């Protein structure tokens, strides 16, 4: 019998309501009904992004959205600063280099969030104000850390550089106040906090970002913001989008409004606290110092083959937890608790992990992990 | 009561089997199950593309795939030739210009397919062999024409230029033999002949295309072929793809194999013949000279407001037919019969059109259109 739980930091589990919404018949993307669908989705997205900024919807992975910001806001030779604290910070660096930008990085030890003062220091050192953009990662799923975007937003407000934030995994799981924190560009995807299958990505753009766009000369077509803006002004898209996923997203956005953003953030925070308490009680250590509340990264215990453990979790219990990315492959495992995830998902994952780790010879007090999670998740 | 028929040249109607397949739970894109899904899909796509060439799968609209070929195979300043015979030929021109290519066009009167000898002439005139690529459109849905790709493939075989073919709407509706006709690059999308919702696109690449890729210097990241190839070699994708759409596509590809490509092509050909006979019998004229068999473009009759007619078709009968694109807006209407479309869809569309056009004062012999279609579609 197959019963599957996807406990990865994206893609994530999807509510039945969303799957059902996706089976609605395809409509034409130049019809009035389609425009009303896009309008509803954009309103819902603005609620989650906490913004009044313009919103663009692309059919692509989150990485497409990241590239779009580089291609549309900068030109070859422009100086930019990338905060690199994991795989997704590294991805920013690669994209910027692909477009010939002059990339400076702040390299942060994996597992830690950048100290915002380091960003300020770099901007101060740049006396001629040549740094045109600062690229950040809201929650870095490769290391399980959350960046203090509020503080970075405060700092950037005094400088001319655009603040660009990859919140593909963060949005709708950890608080991100696009407007209040003055984040010029926020990029997210459908498959994490937004509880929809992968395939859509979203970009919000401040007025300053639109001004920068006017001067940017990198080649682009599919992701071109000017062309997109023209269509999105009438709630449309220039090219045929993933209509089924938009149906699903509309439903997921309704669910998000029903629960309310602050409830969603505290649910994630509680699931994360319970997971950390549980693994700690199981004689395991946490990889991250500045914990994000949408994923918990655990160091593989001595003598246990992490990949074999993940395989056993899947084969015996139908639970998929993620492995390490990049250099962390085989060294850590990652329990995602983002989006459509509740207390029972955590309790069952911890229970299964308890059995598998015991079988594999890891020494700890059995059932103490489950108890630690229960103590937190059992609170009314 | 709402009962909807999407008779547009893409996106198109979707079989229930495909919708149902899309509701399967999301799996992780780094899992063995995902790799086996991609493997099956790639095999199915190669059957439809009639190719042994490597196949890449992107999460994007078809336009993303078109851009990928420009960004990955050429560099700024490269000389290329675009066959421009409608909206999608114009799109090739725009994309090539966005990337700074030196674009020459063959401008063909809308409604006609290019004479392949014109392509040969242009290549002959290019004595230094500077034309590095020829961009074509297999079936141009804005004008309802089909290009003779076989003949163009034969001609190109004697020259050094890459042959690139947008078959977003053509693939799986009109015969296209990628390998036999020596087409270096074929681009298609999920939402037309492949009977899957929009959001995926596919690119097949010959060895010559891979060689050109090695020298191409345009910036790119999300659509970068080298990176993609690395992942697709192990039946994976570099970024989180639209997994639900891949499930749907796998099911649609099974259906395509069950029916068989040659049956599919003759079904489209018969639906097209019936539609042309019907509208002609209704005192309407066809826009195209070189008919594609996946869409029929009809000139709006004198005294009838085409957009009002389309609106009535939708409101009274739930049938969506498309309007004209670009300069043809308001002048023609387009009946799509591609992908999941059968005889009954054509008979009902013609019946409804008969009623609406009569109401709007168009003069013709009522029921003769239906009869003409029946004569063709009633054949055993």
C-alpha cells in the first residue's frame, strides 16, 4: 500500500482543494473569464507579499523569476552585491555572472544568516555609490536559515541600491513585509508556502525597480518586464500561461486568506520549534544557527548513512525527507515543514525517524523525540 | 447551465484522463520516481517528434522554448534568416533582435506558406555562408498555413545553417519528421497537439545544434542548454519543474501512442477538410491558401461584426472560437481543431455558427454547412 508524505523544503504537499481546482476546464487566455482569474490571483498574491507594488506572474520555476530580475534591472558591467550563505545565494552569483555583472559577494558561513551590519559596511565602503543592487535570500533552504530582511531593508533605505529578495521558499511561511521593509523586488514560486504545484513564479516590483528597468540593457524576451507590464495592466499575460496552476493557486490563496497570514506564520513557527525540540531530544544536532521556521536541517549522526536513512524513511513509511545540497550532500538531512503541513505531519515524521534511527544503531532515548514534539504541539 | 467547448488554436481541450492524472500527489524532483516519470515522458515525446535527438523539457510557455534556441545557439551579431509569414514569424524576428542578431527576413503574404525556393535563393545569395540559422514556423496559427518543412529541410541539408522550427501548434497535429527531414531544432508546447494544459515546452536538438551551442555567447541561465543537458542525461531537470503537468503529459502521450501518429494526422486532416467544406457551403471564404489541418481561418462576412459573433457563440452555446491576431483582429475568426478534438466538436461548432450567423443577417443556405461537414465526417 502506498501512502505518501512529502516532507521536503519544496516542492511540498498540496491540499485536495487545490488539486481539484486544477481539473477545471482550460479557458482561453484572451477571454474575459481568464482576466478575472488573473485579477483574483494578483489580489491574493499582493496580500501574501504584503505589498501594493505591481506583480508579474511567469510560467517558470522560481529560478526563472530570479533570472528575470537580473536581466531586467541591470546591464553588463553593473556592480552588484550578493549575500552568499548557501546554494541559493550561490545561484544569485551564477545568474549575475551569466549576465556579465561585476559581482561582489558577502560570504557567510553556511548555517548562519548574514549580519546586516556587514551589508551596511560594504555599502559604506562603496563611496562612489556604484553598487546598483543587493541580492538576498529570505530563507535559505540549503542551510535552514532566515535572513533579517527587515534590518537589511532599513539599511538599504539610506543607499541607492535596489534590494532584491529571493523569497521562493520564505513567502507565506515566514513573515516578509515587502512594502513596510522597503524591498524593491521580491521573487516567489507556487510550490512552497503558496501550496500549489510548481510551475508559476511571481515578481513584485517597486517604483525604483521600474526606473532601473528603463535603463537596463541585458537581452531578454520571455521574461521582459515592459512587455509583461503592458499585458498585466489588463490582467492578462503576453504568452499562454499555466492556466491549470492558476486555478490551483486561486484556491490556495483563498485558503491562505481563510487562515490569515499571522496564523500561518505562527503555525510554521510552532512546527519548527517542535521539530527542533524533537531532533535535539533524539541526540541529534541542528545544522543552522539562525533557524528558518519552514525547514529544519539536522546533522547526520555518527555512524548513520544519511542517504540510507532517507531511503528507509521512504520505503518503510512513505515519508520523503530531503538530503543535503551541494557540499552538504550525505552530511545532513532536511525536514521541510512549509505550506500545507500540520502537527500530525511532524509527529508522524518524528515517530518514523525514531524507528529508523534506532534500527540503524543511533543511540538515544526512544520516544523522547515524539514526547518533546508533543509537549509543544499539544499546547492549545 | 455552463457547458464549455474550447475551439481555439491553443490552448485546447484536455481529456479527462489527463486532468485526473494531474491530481496525483506531488513527488520530489530529486527522487527516483521523478526520474522514471521524466524518462517515460522523454520517450513519448521522441515518438511524437519522430526523433532520436536529445530532448529538453522546460517549464515555460512555448515562447520560452523559442527564446532558448536563440540564446543558446547564437551570439550577438550572428546573421540569421527568419521566415515571417504571420504573428509567430514576427515573434522569431523580435526574439532574434532582442539578442542582437543580424536578422534578415523573408516576408511572406499572410495566408500563404513560404515557397521553399525563396529560402534556397537567400542561402545561395549568401556566398560567404554567413547565415548561421534559418527560423521557421511549422504551422502558423495566426494565418492557418502549414510550411513545407520537408522541402526546407532538404534544401538546408546543402548549407551550413541550422534549421530551427517552431512547431508549438504543429507537433502532434500535422506530420513533422524531425530526423528524416533533418530539422536541427524543433520546439513545441504542451497545450496543443499534446493535449495537456499549457506550461511545459520541449526542444529537440541535433548534433549540429549542440556544436553551435558550444560557441554561442549570449547570456542565459534558466534556459541554458549545457546545464539542462547535464541533468536530463539522468532524466532530471536542474530546477523544480511543473510536476503536475508532467503527470498529465505522460497520460496524454499514452493516449497518443494508443491512437498512433498516422491516425492522428489523418483525423486532423479530415476535421480540417470538413470544416473548410462547411464554412465554404455557408457562403464564407477561407483566409489561407496553404491550409494547415489544425486550424481553419475564416474571413468575417460582410456586415457581420466578427467579435460580436464570437461573443454570441460563447454566450449562447458555450463555444469559444478565436479572433484574429495582430492586423487580422476583427477581420477573421479562427476555428481550432487540434489535439483532443473530434467529429462531433466540428459538427456542433458548425451548427452553432449556422444559427448565430443567420441571426446576424449573413445570407446563406441554412444547414448546408452542417450537411457538407456530415458528408465528410460521416464517411466510415
